[in-house]
C-alpha cells in the first residue's frame, strides 16, 4: 500500500464534500431556472474539483476519501435544501 498523507487525505475529503455540495446547489439553481446562480455555482464547482482530481490521481487511495467527501457534500446540501423548503411529511425521508 502506498504512503498516505493524512492532511492531504483530509484536504481531498473536504474539497470533494464542498464540490458535491456546490454541484447540488448548481442542480437546484438549474431546476429553478435561475441563470445567474446556476452559472455561478457551475464556475465554483469546476474550481473546487481541481484540487481533488489533481490530488488523488497520484494515489488511488485518495479516491476513497473523495467518495466519502462526495457523499457528505451531497447529504449536507440536500439537508439544507430540504430544511429551506419546510417539513414535507414522513414519506420524504
């Protein structure tokens, strides 16, 4: 197994979480047909993805951290969007 740098792993996890959160916000803006927010979120999405891609392509182990960060980002951003819309009922879990 290749050498793992803990701070780089944390950086990949956090940048991927942020990237996925921004991706969800981008999709929400597109779904709402809001052009300016969609364009802004799109540009931020591409800027954030650069760190994770460059970091984990040198060592496959970082892909695991990217996957975890991606899950965290999507889950947290969907939670925020869900709270912004208000309670829906038991079927919306």
